[in-house]
């Protein structure tokens, strides 16, 4: 009698476990989730007319013009091959302005930069010697 009951009991238990497993198992359904808007990463280094511009806070592009709102911009000759960048002058932005205190146009035909509320320092020889200060509110192209 035990011989007959054992297979039935085993099938019953296995059947219950299979049902329990099937009920406990939930089917995974992948879902798409909406991500927040992504901004382009900051650009820290730009080249224009044989010069390299390095912005401490990064450049922001605005209709083909690269702008810096705060921090410093180091300017020097574009390094060749394995040379290291050596800054010659530094634009130290000292306030806000409209348009931005430092604007750089890297168009190949006429690269140029514009300063407002910015002090230029000679830094090639050491800690920084002020060589030019934009008058309050003045923009110098």
C-alpha cells in the first residue's frame, strides 16, 4: 500500500511545487523609460588661427560663437605633435556681460575673440602680470 501511495504522493507534491513555482514566477516584461534631456558636454579646448584656447569652465556654443561666462581662458600657440600647451596670456573673467564676457569665433576666414568685463594677464613668465583691463561695461573686439 505504501508502494502505491508513494508515487501518487510524489506526483502530488511535484505537481504542487510546479504550480507554486509557476505562480510565483512572474514574466519579465522590459519597459522603456523616458530619460531627461541631455546637454552636450562642455568643450574645454578650441583652436582658432594657430592659437589654442583653454577655458576653465568650458565653452558654450551659441549660433557658431563659443562663449565663456565665468572662470579663465588661457590662450597660447596651438601645440605641434607631442608638444605641451604653454599659455601666454590669460583672460580672467571678472563679471557678467551681454553678450558673454568672452566670445570666440573660430570661423576659418576670420577667427576672433571679444572681451568684456575681463582682465588680460601675461602668464608666460610666471604668476600673471595684468596687461589690460576692460573698462566697466566696455566690449573690446
